[in-house]
């Protein structure tokens, strides 16, 4: 199996990292958080988990690759709902954390660097264009899917609207967003 499509490592491969179960209407996705390598971003995510702000939210975006439609990203979270948001956090680029956007990477969504709050995405397939490179600060990776990639693939395959709110997200809004029932730390 090529490295780009290899299944993410299991929880045992990430000893000592906090894990979170994102329970969706399709089943659970479990992620391990890089609290030592990306402490600002991972702890921001845990703050949303611990205050139950992801409960009842949705995965609302499925951005599929043009040449590889099985690759892309799914995005979910508070969807800019100010009532559920905390203040934006400082950007932690991959050039600082050493993390990369590979298959199963969890990263913060944002408009500009330093604007990330409570929206996140999961990559399906390699996404090196999301990593920091030179003057481009990229996105803040902070975790890895350890189980549930089949759920993420199912969400990526959901039908989307042909239009969009911007050229950047044209055709990526999921017609029937996938409910996030809860997000909880695992023991």
C-alpha cells in the first residue's frame, strides 16, 4: 500500500497523547492530539471538547481533489457560530511543529493566520499544499486520526451543492451536513 493511502497508525502508535472520540451520526472518529508539538492548537481543540461546544455541530464541508476525488478534506465544528466560539488562537505553522498534512491529519480551519477558533478539518490523502513553505504559513496541524477513517471517507463522498459562498469553497458545501453528536476525551 503506498504511503499516501496507508491507513493512519493505531492508538498504540501514539502513546501518551490525549485522544478524543468525535461521535458522528455515521459512527466514531478517534483522533490523537499532539499537545507537545502543537500545544496552542491542540489545547484549543481540547477546550472546545471539554466545554462540549462541538456537541450538536456538523461536518459541513467536503473538499474533494480534482485528479483524486478520494483525497481531500472534510471540515466541521462551530461553523463560525460566535456564541460557541472562544477567542482566536496564535497560529502554529507546520514549519515550527514539524507536523505535516498527511492522510488522516487533523488541522485547524481559519481565514487568516491567527484567526482559528472552533472549526477543524481532517485530510484524506496527502495535502502538502497545506504545510508551511517559505513565506506561506500554511495551516496548523495538531493531530492524527487513529480510527474511523472509513467514516471520514464516507463524509468526503457526501453530495455537495454546486455553488458556494466563495470561489475557494465552490461546490464543497455538504447538502445534508453530517451531525457531530459529541466529542469527548477518551481515558
